C-alpha cells in the first residue's frame, strides 16, 4: 500500500473527538479572560459585543459581533470585550486525537476568526451540547451517542473553515516511530519518567533517542513530558473536584508549592485561579 494512503487510513480509523466542556454564558462588560492557556481547542462566539483577541507571540485582531474565535490547544491568549453592556458567549472546549495520542487539531490550519455564518452553525451545536442531560448513574447510551455525534459535527464544522496542514500530516508520519513512547508517557503521568526509561522503550541509547524524538516531535523528550503533564493537570482542574495537591500528585508532582509555581509559570495563572475563572464563566448562565 502507498505509505500516504496507509497513513491517511490510520488517521481516519483512529480519529477521536471529545467534547470536554461548554456553556452559553452571559456576562456584562467590562470583561476579560485575562491571559490564559487552555488544554483543549477552544471555540467562542461572542454576541452583542466586539472582542479583542490577543495571542501571545501572534496577532491581535478584533472579532465583530457574532464572529467565531478558534484557539488551538495550549496557545496562550486573552479575550477582552470592547463594547459596553450585556453579551452572550456560546463556547466549547474540545479534544481530538489521532493514532491514540496526537492532537487531531494540529492537522488543521485553523483561522483565528471565522465568518458569522460558520460561527452561527458552530454556536448552534454548542447550545445543543450544553442542553444535553448531565451524566447520571444510569447508562444513558442515547445521550452519550448524541454527545459524540454533536462533537463530530462541531469538529466537521471547524474542518470546513480550516485547510489541512500538510506539514503537520508529514510530521505525524515521522512521529509514528516514537508512538510507543508517547503512549508510555500518557500511561505513566503520575510516575517517574526519564529520558533513559523512554530510550530503553525504543531500544536506543539516551543520546540517540533524544535526537530521534526531537526530529519526530519538534521538542526535547522531557519538555514534551512536562507539556503533557500540565495539559492533564488543566483537564483535572476543569473536570474534577480534586484539590490542587491531589491534581499535582496525579501528574507526579508531590510538592503542592512546586506544582503551583510550575503551573503558573506555564499558564500565567495559579491552579486555583485557573479553576475559578472557568467556573465563573460557566456559572454566568
């Protein structure tokens, strides 16, 4: 089989899209998110206001009333309402993976802003997702199926406004060689992971492994480990009621003070402030 066709087939077969969090929030300007980093791809549609969108080391643009805003996983950004009065935001946080551990959204050249018509379609899906019943003790398979269906519908709408990033597809082709290590990192977030243990997984010397991993992923092995752990910590802060100390322990950081410093250095906010900000936005309904 042609290697390109084989890779495309593997990506399609392994594609997974998950709706993590979302809401229809109502706020009163002045309002700003502050500088923040979210462990998911973010869609926002602010209505009845104009919004200044700032991306660290990137562009600053203004979203007009009803335009869509797309921010990729882990990108530090700030949203500030520039109009006075009441505003409504339809939003969702989503994760997508291919080949079990790679971010599916990196295969897209997502625009920072979308047109109003596309944003309306995405916002309608956000409202449907938010309206679904919360998970209960019973196995509501129909609700689960509908949530997955709508998550893929939102992903498809994002794909419709985002050309494929061919360079990212080629990078994934290279990354297949280190997939066993990426899986191991995901499985051992709370345990000690070293360059030596990862190299042993690949049957390479630590020096050779460092070179192979960096060529495949674009970053050093331990930097990748820290990034994955911080993203997992962000998800736990948003999706659970675990204490900050417990979240730190889940990513292998037993010292709460060290975890808080590391988290704030990476995201610009302490773990507690990060959690409160999202909870405040969810409660503004």
